[in-house]
C-alpha cells in the first residue's frame, strides 16, 4: 500500500504557499477521468457531530476543457471562479494530481519570472500530467 502526502500550507518552508491538486471521485460508475474531477486543496479540517468525526477538505474546482484529451493526449483543465469552492469528505479524494501550466495561454508573461507557488494564480489552463507516474497514467489515459 502506498501513502501520499497532500500539502495545503499558506507558508511552505518560509518561501510561499503550497496547495496540491487532487483527483476527486465525482461519479464512481465512470472509468478514468470521466468519473473524476480535479481540484486544488485549500484546507483540511474535521468536525464532530453526534459523536462521529467527519474529516473534510476545502477545495477549489477545475473544469475540464472538452470531452477528452486534446492532441497532446493529455486532458486540459481550467481554473474556475473564486466562488467554485466546496467542502467535500476526505474519502472522495482518489489521489494526488499533477498539473502542468499551458504556457501559451498566458501571453506576455515570462515563465522564468513566475515562482512555483504562483503558478495556480498566473495561468488559466493546465495539462493533467498523465506521465507523473504509472498510477496517473492508468487513471488519466
């Protein structure tokens, strides 16, 4: 069994924020990306109600562009509005996701001037990296 660490920290190693992305199961009856959505984790928290603890996650959704992978073979997602924030149960997270900015979508910006912790704010479109590892390849292909 494998354990992944998903980070959501406003200050990571005193250099800036670190908010990881995840695959969220939205339709367990569909296979691959058709049953998953991509989200950025903003906060982990839990609460108790009638003696039962509920571990939750505050997320910001990404929307898929199109109905399948583009000509690169990778799915493309774009950032949603700031109002597209949700609270979900932690069990709906399938695993971590890696997004690669679509640099052509940001005209006039020098990619070298963007700090890693700013990439989710500076770009609007991202490739869902299916080459991150073999698990991601199976999920996203």
